[in-house]
């Protein structure tokens, strides 16, 4: 992989390559360039994960002519697909060097072996949402119990914005989570469940199930489970599978799927798309 990156930079295939470099025993994001080829010998593949595609998107906003290489897992490729769909990047601007990864939504499995949930404590297991469980297991609980468990999780939020800041899909120029008419300023914890429901709505058609938000959350809120529910709804209502292709449109709705049983607005939108 190091030889490939050196070749790309030397031949001008890319202007910069985003990967990881060990600094004081910790792998951190680093931009490798042709001016410092010796640094590439220090390039590693992890195990820590950051949103390299978010860095790439921000760089392209400043230097749209740049050619960027990036170390990519399957979730990175899903993110690049969505960023292309939403016209945040253009095809050909980013060249990926794939890292061996477990099966993902691009294949047949939606779990990633490097994202094993931490063991749930007894109190959380009794009162909160266990992120190691399946979505189906959670939804078998009575509705009132599910509500209470999610409210227990949401009330732990300290509004640090870590989930938003690390998310490769958060690219809005103005963030609704900072709109005082939606999310009150200065409230700790923030008005619940408004903060998380506003963000969940924005994740519809965007969440690529990378799990970075949950890793970043200091309150250990099972955010990945919440957004998996959003993805499940998108699949059921619209037959839309986020990140599976750079060609699908988030506005295509149902395509040829029958619209019976859908809300009237959804059916009408699908009919007139």
C-alpha cells in the first residue's frame, strides 16, 4: 500500500493522499504529499478511524482542482457514493485505496467486525437501549417501554456536537441543531428528544452506518441503532439503500415499487416524480 501511494504521488495521479500516521503511539489523520515521500513509510491503516472523507470534502471546497487519494474501508466508499449523489464531490476527484474490511451494506451484512459494541452495564441493560442487540429485538419490546428506554438515553446528551462533527454526511452550511427555534440554546441536557430527532430526520437518506457518531459520543448513546431505524424506514418506504451506488438519487423515491399502503403524500410524490 505504501508503494502504491508513492507511485500515485510521484506520477501525479493524486496531489495528496489522506491516510494515517503514527504519532506518539496513536494513528492520526495525515496528508501525505510528493514533497515528503519518506513519510509514507510511516503510513498505517488504523486501527483508529476518522472521517477521512470529511477532510477530503473540506479540502475540495477550498481547492476544487485538487486530486485526492484516500484510504478507504467499505463505509468510506458508501460515504463517497452519498457525497457524489448530493453533489458535494464530483466523480473522479477522489481516488480510493481499499483497505480489507468485513462485509457491509455493499454486500449482504450490515455489521462491521471492527465496531463491536462495548459490553452493556446492568443498569443500561435494564433501563436503556442495548446497542449490541438487533433492531428487531428492540422493536419487539412494548412501545411504552421502548419510549422510556430511548428517553433514558437522550437525557444523557451533553450537546457536545461530537456526533455531528465526526459525521462524514454532515455537510450543511447551516446546521439546524444550532437553530435556537428548534434546539434551545444553553440547555444542558438539551431539550429532549428534539436534538436527536432533528438530527435523525437529517440522516434519512444519508447515514452510511459507519458508527463514527456512536464512537465519538461521550455519553455512550446508541446512535447507530437510532440511525439504523431511519435506514430501515427508508428501505421499507422507498426501497432506498443509502450508499449502495453513486447513481441512485435520494429523490427517486419508489421507482417501480408498488405504492399501496404508503402515506398519501408519499404515494403522490412517487406517482408524480
